[in-house]
C-alpha cells in the first residue's frame, strides 16, 4: 500500500498546485474522507499518510503561489492552539515519556491537527468561499454515506482494499455487528470516528439552506446523506452528537427564550439527581444503543475525578501512552478504555494540558458569539447558528468518545471555521453595503419601452 499512497500523494499534490486555494483545501478533505489514516509511507521517523502529504503540498502552495501567509494575523484562538500543543510537549518531558518517540508522535499530530487548522484560517477569507467549501463537503460525503450504508446492511466493506493487505486479503478484518446490522467504518479507524465525520459536518452544512436560492430541495436531500452516515456507524457517540446538534439548531426558532431553556435543562438534570438514585448522566446513558458501555463511561468520570484516579498525577498526567490503571476499578477489565476526550486529555497531560484545551474551546465559543453579534440578517445568523450546533454536538459527544484518526482533523477544521466566522460575516456585510452605495451613486440609466419613447416624442 505504500506505493499506492505515494502515487496518490503525488497526484493530489500536483492537483493542489493547479487549483485555487479553496479547491486545494477541498482536495485535502477528499484525502481525509476517502483514504485511511493508518496507511502511510515512512519518511525518516515520521509516517506520512495521504492527508499529510497533501497538507504539506497545500502549505507549499500557500507559501510559493499566494500572499495569504503574509496577510495572516494571529488571534487569541491561534495562540491557544499553539499553547495547547506546547503544553503537551511540556507534559511529555515532565512525565518521563520516551522523548524521541513522543516528539515523533506529536509531530504527526501537528500535521493532522495544527496545520489543517491554520490552512482553514489562511484560505477561507469570504463567505462565498465558505459556502463553496460546504457544498463540496456534501458532495464528498454523499457517496461515502452510501458505501457505509451498504456495509451496515451487508457487512461487506467496498473500500476494504484501501485498508491494506491484511484487511482486504484475510479474514481478520470483519465488520462489527450490532442490533442485527453491522457497524460501518469504510476507511476510518473505527465506526465511531466514521459516524462522527457525518455527525459534526452535517449540522455545519445545514447552514447552506438559507444562503441558496435554487435547488434547495437538492441540498436538503444532501443533508439526508449525513443522517445515513451517522446511522450506518451504529454508534451511540455520533448519535449523541447528532441529537445535541439538532436540539441546538431547533432552538433557532425560539432563540430569544434561550435563558429559560437553559434554566429548564439545569432544573431537569438537578431533579433527576435529587429524586432518582442514579446520576442524570446515567439516566441519559440508559437511552443509548448500549447501556452497558454508557454505564462504563459514567464510572470512568467518577473514578478519574472523584475517587482518586488522578491522585499524584493531577499536574502533568500519566504520560501519552501510559495506562492509568482505572480498568480494574471500573468493571474489572485489565486496561483502561478512556472513552471521554476531556478525561483522556487530563490523564495524558494533566492540568498542564487540560487547562489550555479548555481555554481553546472557550475561545471558540467566544468567536462564535462575536460572529453572531456582528452579523446582520437571518442568512448570516443561520450560518453561524448551524456551525455552533455542530460544535455544540461534538463538545457534548466528547463526554462519551475520545478523538483519534480523521475525527481529530475534523475537530480542528471545525475550530478553524469558528475562528474565521466573524471576519466572514463582516466582509460579507461590507461588500453588500459597498454594492448598495455604488448603485446609489451610479444609478443605472433609465430605460423606456418603445411605446413610451414614441408618446414622449409626440408630446414634445
């Protein structure tokens, strides 16, 4: 598979150099969605996957063919993204982790997370570019959802040949069954990550609906493919993200009552804590596809935070690859499955990493709020609201899943979309106002029908 990966990387890199920046970024998304993140070409000590090869070509294009890097200005969110990765390196150095291996791992993480974030920051400059990007995300996602549905129903992965010779030529690769169906993963590392791709980007793409005038039903049908992708994963995490996003977007029509809605949710959760003998998150977990795994997720939080799980490791964590040893205390298993991204960050990097991570997410929320406040008109506000819905759904789902593979990149691209949104709506509104002023100062020449011209001449 190394030969195929290298060949596709060279072709995709050439395409990147031939296309405008926004379409070069779309090429990167194609590589992200349609090629496995675990099939790579080793260059030195770093494994270069297809998306890493493409992101290198993309930044080479930006540096050699455009002035976008020179026009770039740092904002707080940019700095916090860098600080968070710096905190990871500091934690790794202090926990005695093998520094060479850790640096290699984080270098790969920078290719998959930091560079895609800054690619979005530099390239997406206008609302039209953002809408173009979302339209192509829908086109890229639709056939991937169909292939996932086929795998869900039949158990046969049509893209298994891309996963490498072990997966495609032997019986060791099989689709995981659940509830009489199969959990689709196509080229993703895990069915949950496959489902999260659709669960996160689907709500974001729904922002298109108020900005298109023609073929709106076609776009609505396109959103249906995201629902198919989430369903095909047969995973509770993507379903939770989708549910939270839909609830958030649904508040759009009652958004002026957001304060009473928040108070009602808090009161309901508090009532469950008081009346029931279970925590409110246990009750919510009982509604998932697998209540047993939901119970495990709840116990993971309790053991890690409230029962001494982080004792002696609060500052810098246990290390990147270290098992904190909570499995036997939760349900007797020999290892710890850290299926909570916030707990995962805490266990790996301690508060040194968790605090910048939370600060980074707070900065995202502030950017979205600012974008909403400066926007005028429902089209722009709806665009921001749907992006916020995708982020809200993922932030909630991270309580039950931890990110890896392609979903990590999707998360950082989502941060990138949020970071540019205030400037997108401001630029869009400024261009519209400039156009109106131009029309006012230079009105089009008055035109008369032939009959009107003749009557005017007779009157004279």
